[in-house]
C-alpha cells in the first residue's frame, strides 16, 4: 500500500517538506492549504516539484464549514469550492477533504447536509474530483464517523465518500468496529495519528498533542485492521499536529514518521493474520530482538576515577584493545569499556555506546537500515572483529554483538588479555541502562527502540524533580534481558543549582547487594548519600522489620516492591555525566525503582551543588 504524510506534520517551507517526505520514502503527501498559500511556488511549480521527487499529491485539505447552511452561505461556499477546484486542477490532485462544519450558520438537518454535499460532489465530478467528508470530533452537528457515513449514503453520489481519521474516531472513544460495514469504494481516504491519553478539550488535544503511530496510547493496529478488512487499498496517510514536530528538523521528523508507519504496518499484519491472510503491508525485514547486553562503553578523558570506582565494585581490568585506547573491565557477565580516544572523551565521562547481544548481527543492521537508522562508519584494523553500529536518536552508538559464539568473530578477541579473567564479586551482568533524551526526541526514541530492536514500551511516567519534572519510559525485551530507561528532564533556569546536565547511568545487577555496598564502602568509594527522611518515610510505608530497616538505613540502600517481588538498589556519586547504580531484584520484580527517583534526583542536585559551593570557596 502507498504511504503518505500531511505537509502540516513537518516543519519548514513547502519545498523543504516535500524534499523531506521524498527522502524518507513516502509515496505521496496531503497538501495542507496553508502550506500552498504561504509558498512562493505556483501550483504548477508545486506539482512539478512533487513529481520530480517521485511524490503524488494525494489530497488537498481542508475545505471547512460547507454543509447544512442557508441559501446565502451556500452560494458563497459553492463559489469558494469552484476556486479550490481550479487550484486542484493546477496541482494535479483529485481528492478534496471536506470537514464537518463548525460554523454557527450550520443547522442540525441531515437531509439538508446531504443535499448540499451532493451538489458539491456534482460540481467536483465535472472536474474529475472526489470529495472526502470527515467528521471532526468537535463538529457542530456531525462529530462521529457513523453520522458522516449516514449523510454520505443519503447524498448517494459516486464522487462523495468518507475520510476516516483515527484521532477523531478514537479520541471520542467511538467503536471502530462498524467501519467494517462501510464499502471500501466509499472510503476515499484514511488519516492516521496517535495521541497520549490526556484529559483535555479535544480540539486543543488534536491541535497540539497528536503523534505518530506507536508514540501514544491509541490502539492503531486494531483501528487500521478494521479499515483494511473493508478492502480499502488507498494510501495510509499520517496527519499529525504537534508543537514539537513543528520545531524539529523536517528531515528527521519525516524519517521518524516513516519508521512509525513501518512498525504500524507490521502490527496490522499481525492483527489481520489472526483471522485472515496478512496483507503484507511492510516489506522491512523483521526485528531481531537482542538477548542481552554485551557491554556499556564510557568515553572518558582518563581512566583514573572510573577505574577506581570499578575496582571498588569488584571489577578487574581484563584487557586493553590491540589498536585503540580502550580498556575492558569485567566482573562475571558484566563488561564495561573505558574509552579515552573517543571524540566524546574530553567531555566525559559519558555513556557513548552500548553493545547488544544479537542472534544475527547482520540481520539487526538490515532491520535498522530499513527503519532509516544511520549505520555508523567504523575505523578498524584488518584483524579487528567486524562490529556494526547504528546511531540511536540521542546519538548513542548501538553495537550488535555475538560474543564468544562458535563460528562468529567476537569483539572480546580484540583485547590483549584473556577477557575470561574477570573480577571477583557479586555483580553478575548489566541490568539496564538509562539514557537522557533531548526533550524533542523523547517520543522518537521510544518508537526507535520499539521499531528497530523490537523492545516493548512500558507506561510513560512523570516524576518530580526539585526543579521541574522528569518524564521516563522504559523499553525492554519480554524476558527483561535488555532494559533501557529513556528519560527527559523538564528543568528550567534556576539559580541554586549547577547548569543542567543530561545524566546517564548504567545499572549493574548484584546477587548480594549488601556485600557489594560493603565492598564499595570498604574501598572508600563515594556513594550517593540518601537523607534520613527517606528511611523514616520508608518505615511508615512498609513494615520490613526493625533489623531490615536498620540495615537499609545504615548502608544507604533504597527499597521498592511490586506484586512480583522486591527491589534493592544504591547509586554511586556522579562522575562527569555518568553514575552507576547497583540493583538486586528479589523474586520477579519488574520495575526500576521509580518511586525512589525523586529522592535520587534531589540527592544528586544536593551533591552537585555542594561540589559547586566547595569549588567557589576554594577559589575565593
């Protein structure tokens, strides 16, 4: 099926929007009237530019406030329509979107609306144009797609059909199942948009908070499957009004849009395959779900502080790369690379790369390329293991590894010593990593990890920070072997804290967190201090027994539980942009200690402010 996107979904001038849509692989665009009105290009030039880029103009929109009006307004509306038809002929587009009226002139009279829409369709037919009637969720008298379909049936003209918009249907909680009763030939256009579940006015919600499929809370695979079961074979078109997208680079937004549409097509195929043969919407190779973390790479100007911290946690330096300034630190199945030669090293420490275990690294790269993730060039010596990487939305490099697998080169072979000579301690593996996203890339990142890697997104949370809010959403494999927490801080200017820094962290799993924290303290390494008030509150919330409460307080351990088990964790002090977390999951605990995040954030602010004040004191 053809893929289309509304020009209103992208930022910039019309010429830039067309270029971005074509570069992302779209087959066509919905041309938003305001984009044409404000463009220096004539309709003929727009038509030629689109054709040169391989794009069709699938729809011209919107035509507002037409139907169910008295004779005077109707005459003016028909005159207006004739002018739009002439523009459409110059553009080479044969579909016009007509929105249900919100005009105070409109009356609640279906027969009148049907008659006037038929008159419009008759005039459109003379020019080879079809009219797609759409029920706006805030329409004055027509706000439901079933109502719009009744009026179209009453009008009974071959050039009049319906436009189905997922937002207008799902935002009102309308049942999409009756869509399957609409004949395919009367569904003239399909517009798709997701949205987060927000309790607000539907018009404001639509104009500011729509997002691409998979970034919100609507069940778009089910909705789209209902439409396709009718036999509809027109474009799948994205129409998204979003303040963030209007400010973002059009090329990047278009790629994100295409990625979302590919993922949606795959999900729809799965829905259709439950009762019919799949329609084969997406031709992208399937995702290769990672099976674990191979390593986390920290770019750092020197290895002194981080090396000391890792040693205190029980890691050992088990190898040095044969050709690069990279050290391998290991403890059981947890591998940390310290890289002093990365372009990011001088600004570090920073979490610059993640190694993911893949059953098929080559297939992982093909999947990433199909979903428009940039494959990163990598300089390597002929004897180095081939290791492909792609860039995540925040710039983090993702390497696809097949560590120590027979018949496949292993990245560990690039290090000079035997990597099996691991440190001794309780840490077993990397539990999860947390990446702070630029605020305008948060939804893109969630969709990226879902679409490219096949990770499952979890509920989006908003957590209090001393200077604002932190939004967080985890993505993971079904078995929890790979967990990634995506964070974005809504923090404004403030005088009492150091400049905002996008912190990242690596969480290490321990089989005995009490022994690990004691090991850390015995080595004199810095642990993030937790206020006593937290432990007073913990005792009020949970009856863990006096001895256990004393243990948690004395060792600076935080605690959480869910219906599956318990969670113990602690944090190290921050170095550069990075800190480490050590966790122990007891039972089947599935979370990340989110209730403790505000405590951690406040403690980190206090720690950083203390360092800043100390620095000012020494310099005065």
